[in-house]
């Protein structure tokens, strides 16, 4: 949950099924109305924006060292604090 005027850091979700494979790249994308302030290609992204009482999808996509691709969605709830 984030406040509408706040900038918030969100770490990438964990991928427990990689085995010995490692993550070689990250790519973040946000639903319209939520802004990626920085870190769009790093393990942790900073987001800003959003409208009070709206939930947004924040997606983290990875590519592993063996070229496997996967993505996970994090729900960001914007609420007054």
C-alpha cells in the first residue's frame, strides 16, 4: 500500500524455481496512472503517482542466464495514509 504522493521502492518478487539458473535482466512495467520513477531495469524499482483508492498492476519481467523468461505481477494499492 502506498500513499498517492509518495515515491516507494519495491523489490522484485522472488523466483524460487530457478534452480542454478540466475537472473540476468529485469524489466518493470506499470499500469497507466502509476509511474516508474527509477530502476526500471534493476531488481528494485521506485514508483510514484497513482490515484487514491485505485489498485495498480506492477509487473516485473526477468530473463535468466539460460534465456528463460518469466514475469510476476505485484498489486499496488494507493491509499491515503
